[in-house]
C-alpha cells in the first residue's frame, strides 16, 4: 500500500507505548488498533511491521538514532518504517534534515558496528548462547532472529492431504510449498488472510510452526492409545496429536487456563476430531490427574517457558525477560514434568518440550529429572525421528534453531518409563 504521512505519527505513538515493555507487544498493538478503528488493514500492517522491526533491532536502531533531527522516538520510528516501507516511500513526508540523516544511515555498513550492537541481544542472552556457539554461528543465529518467521501450516490428514492443501492455496493465488522436515507441513509465502479460505474454514489446515509439528512427531501417538497433552493451551499440538491418532483412542487436553482452552473449541470443531477431551486443571497436582496415574501411553509436556525460541514472532521477549524470570521458571518446569510423569504407564513415553533456546530451561531440567527419577530413561531423539522416517539430523535431544532449520527455536527430550 501507499504510505501516508500520518502513519509516521501513528507508528511513533505506538512504538513509544510498546517500548515501555509493560506487557506483550502484540497485546499492546491490538489495543492500539482497537482504539484507532479508522486504520485500514494495510495501514495496520505497515505500522505493526515497523514497530516489530524496531523491537528486533532495538540496540542497533537506538545506536543509529543517537544523532539526527527530531525526537529519538521519531527517529526510531523512521528506521522501522525504512525497513518495512522503504526510504523512497518515506521521503515525501520528511524534512530535508531527516532525509539527509536517513540517507547517511542507509550507507552505514552493519559490519562496522560493534558486535554487541549488531547482534541485538541483551548481554545475558548473548553470554548464554556464546557457551553453545562459535562467534560466527552465533552471529548467524542472531541475524536469523532479526527476521520475521515464515507462516507455516499443518495439513489435517483427517480431512485433506498436503497436496490437497497446496492445490487449494494455489487456486486462491497463495504461493506455498512443503516444509523440509514435517510430513504434513506447508510453508506459505507472505501473510495471506487464511481465515477467509474455504480450506481453513473446513478444517483442512491449522497454523502451526514446523518445529511444533516435529515435537508431535516425537510423541508418535498410535491409534487407540490414551494420550495427554499436559499444557495444551489453545490446542495446536493437541489437534496434531489427535489427527495422528486418526481420531481414535482418548486424548486429554489439560490446561490451567479456561481462556486458553476456550480457544481450542472452535479449532476442534473445524478439525473433525472426536477423541479430544479438554480438561481444566488447577495445577499439576489436580485430583483429575491422580485418577489417571500410571494409565497413559504417552504424555507431552510443552512446559511454560521464557519463549525465547519465538523471538522472530515475539521480539519484545528478549527485552522483557531476564535471568531472574528464567530462574523463577525452572522450579515450575521441574514440578510440572514430575507431575506429568506420574501419568505414564510402564513402557510409556514422556516428552518434555519448550520453545526456549536456553540450557537452563532445557537440558538442565531434563538431567535433573532423570537424576531424581531413575525409573525413566532418555530415548535419543535421532532414533525416534528415524522411526518416524523424518530425515533430520539430531543427537540425544531435539534442538531446533532458526538459522539451521528455519523453524522457531524448540527443544524436546523423549523419556521412557522403565518400571
């Protein structure tokens, strides 16, 4: 769409509110748009993309905005808009001083900036990742986190094949292709309005990152089994598990949030699944869980976490999270995993997963669990993926990274009850 001058002011206003970091950026953005109902779909897209571009590259943009005309907030907004709308589109609405400043900024070689500025990572996250990656690969990861995530879908095999979905998208003028690893995954070009498509409304597809789909492949549910999605949320993984079971057996979707479970209901209705039982629980110690102890074939624990693997979608998290908030999560993650483990029958499978890229929330939690629960053993992720005929090179754990796999950052460990 064509840029209008007033959008610069609107972007500046929203950006100032978002940078207070008082809550999730997407929620702040939604509230802003509700308060400005005259903004069209295209205008909202331009504003939101510019604000999220600033969040992704906040350190870099703050460094570049130290000089120049106007307020720092306006300069940051202009840098965001230059990324999303382009300098040419901005030029008619700028003063001569602003035009010269943006022209100067555009000529700066990013490689000339200090490394810490270039990576756009808070020091505590940088230090944690520097223990895992060599500097060159860490730079690749940081760069990947500074781009928006692609839009991934999961074909629902209860209703349609992946080829059916790709054909339907093509007929609607939407470009897409098969994801490289997940067997039902579709990666779409751009951000088309999917909810208006017949294929979406009829339950052929659900929005689900390829990494999230691969987590479900590690659970590998079979027809007729009893399965629990322990932290189901709005049910994206629940629906994938139910489809893999071909709507047989019994699938429990546990969550402590009634609001999140309510979001599952319309998705469940579209999916055609009849084996899903949403269950509201008060905690991992709920009596409803105790009644199923030792009876469940497979349990997925997608634990509450920092969400730092989703920075391409939620770049504000790297500025809102802290070492203290991560440290507070670890005991909760351990407690949820221990509570969920009681459900698993002998020979059954427990999958612990997060969308975090921090060892403290991932390997450390699993290793402590195994030390405390000698009746469980680690099953190498590479073996499970091979059984599922998924050609993805992994070690003992599933570790997915945006720069390596073009997914969100995901971690998972497969655990089996021995006795």
